């Protein structure tokens, strides 16, 4: 393999790690409000990272009533 391949692979790995860190930090600084019961909760770590998402909402499950659906990401902790 030519050295350029290693550079591309290194850049992709660094980019992936940075995106994971940014997403985890965002998860630690955001919360969700359940549209069904109004419960205010946080989803952190892998649950936040791996949940299906759009630009402003995540497909998460309310820990209180079990409602699952796309909920808007609210800034800040509760
Ligand atoms: Zn709920």
C-alpha cells in the first residue's frame, strides 16, 4: 500500500473519534421532555450515541411511561 492510504485511514479514524466525543458531550448537555407524560429525562453515553436521530430530534424511550418516539433535543441539563 502507498503511504497516502495510511494518511486517509488515519484521517477517517480521527474524524470518527472526534464525532463520537462531540456527540457524547452533546448528550451530556441535553435532555428530553416526554410528549405523553411530561417527564424530563436525559439519555447519556451509548444510548444517545446509537439512538436513531434527525438534526434536532432523537428516537428515545421515556424511562417513566415507556413512550417511544422522536423527541426534540432540549439544550442544557434539567
Ligand atoms: Zn413519558
